[in-house]
C-alpha cells in the first residue's frame, strides 16, 4: 500500500506585525493530523501512531564547539 504524506509548512504574521505563527500541517492519505508543529519527533510520532505503530523517538544533538 502506497502512503501519501503531505507536509505543508506555513508562516503567518498578524496584521500589525506583533506576532508570528509557524508550523507544519501534516496529512496522511488525506487525513489531517491534529498537531501543527515544526518538531520532527512530533511529526514522525503522529504519523506512525496514526498508522497503528507504537512509537518511541530518541533524539540526540551534536554541537560543534
């Protein structure tokens, strides 16, 4: 079965310029996921959970000093 995953990133600036909202709207086979987020772990977890998988995402970070 082929999956269709749509990622729609957006940035919204309010009319007076005092606030900015951004995120990513995710759809899996046309079904919109609940959260809108830029966090990769949240997006991956939500997609895989929607598809019926139990998910644990482990994130690590590496910074050059």
